C-alpha cells in the first residue's frame, strides 16, 4: 500500500509539514517494497487551487493514504470520491523517519 | 419604469445564493446500465446521463423507502429541491426504459461523506472512505484504541427521526408536531405570530 506524507524537507530527518496543498515535499512510501520517493511540490507557491492540484499529483501515484497536519476545504470531497484515506496528525515535531517506523509496526 | 430600473440594477449587482452541494453517502457500485436485445434497430448507442445526486435521491426514496423530507435532510438540501431532483431522476430512467437508451451515472455537484475517527494512542484523526469495510485498527500506529470522532453539527440517524414530524418557529424556536396535509408555512407560531417551517431543513440548521 502506498502512503503519501507531507514533508518540510527532502530527507528522513525532516518534519511533517502541517499543510497539505502547499507543503514543500511529498514523500511517497510503499509499505510493500519499503521504497520511498521524495517529490518537490510544484504547487507550493500557487496562489489558488494548490490543494486540488496536489491531490491530482498524489492520486497519479496511486496513493491510498495521506498523512498531513491539515486538509483544506476543497480536498475532502475530492479524496472521498477517490477513496483515499486522510490521516490528520497535529504533531509538527514528528519526523518522516518516526512516521515510517510507525507505519512499519 | 424607475422600479424596473432599480430591480435591474439590483439583479446585476447582487449575486444569487450559492448552489448547495448535495451530500451523497456512497458512490454507486456501477457506472451505468446497458440495454440488450433491441428488437427494432440493432443496438441503440444513445445514452442518458443520470447525475449522482439523482441516483442518491432515487436510492433514498425508493430503495431506503424514506419520505422526501427525511431524504432532503440526509442530502442537505430543501424538501422541494429534493422532490425536483427525484422527479428528474424518474423522468430520465423512464425515458431510458421506453427508448431503450443506456444509462450512465456521472456528474452532478455533489460531495461524498465519510465518518471520522480519532486514535487515542498516537492522537491522529482519520476517516474511512470505504464505508462498507469496517476499520479494525488505527492506520498509523495499528492500535485498536480509537473511537468515533463526532462533529457537533453532525446529523445522526436518531436526530433525523426526531426532527421528522416537527414544525419549528424560526424566530423563537417554538416547536409543535407536524400534521400531514397541513404545510408548516401555513401554521402560525402561537407565541410570536410568525410563519413556521419544518425542523431540520438546511437554512435553519442552527435551531
């Protein structure tokens, strides 16, 4: 199963980004192959529509779950219709490595 | 003349009330129907587009056997709007049956609803987009110490049933039981002489 995590940097020690649409990086983690991919977010400076554009980017990688601090108002209906699960984690100090360790438990 | 001018100006500057999105609990399991065995002219490739909102109205009214008021509360639209959506759905399906057209279910301004859970182990919130499947563990920390996260303005099934047959005064909140055949708007509140409305319709949700 593929999981997307919003990240503030492009390494394992960087923290979870509390925004979804305008986060700096997306981490696509595959829990079966344990492979991961860091994608810089092209929409991070977008004035409008960053959320739906990011949903499209993540959905094109066949992600089934997204972990982020917060989701905007346009996102929920999109993700519900794509059947992607949202996980809201209000802990900005968690690093990507910790999250992946939790997923691997 | 002057009044017409004023009305024109007003309608030019004032924007109408935004369209209410229809709430849909689950997308349909199929994306359409195809006719077979056309006796007249081979296969008919014409199709009818049934909106998701029309599908949902049909599901609530004819499959779940709810009345229009209950279905309207679930879809978060007014009762007359639901009746219009429902009438359109039946008209389209009848046309497809009579003319032998295929039905494609898509489109419509809708949003899907999914319930939220909160995990007590890792403090995360998560939702369940696959409603048919039951959630057994937290997707993040795999603990089973989680509970339903209720939003305050959530309309549960019981409150739907409770509000079903109640007229309410939008001004003072006075409630009385609804009598079938007597529209709520014809009832006058005994306390403040205002017209009453049915409880649970979208624009008086706060009451």
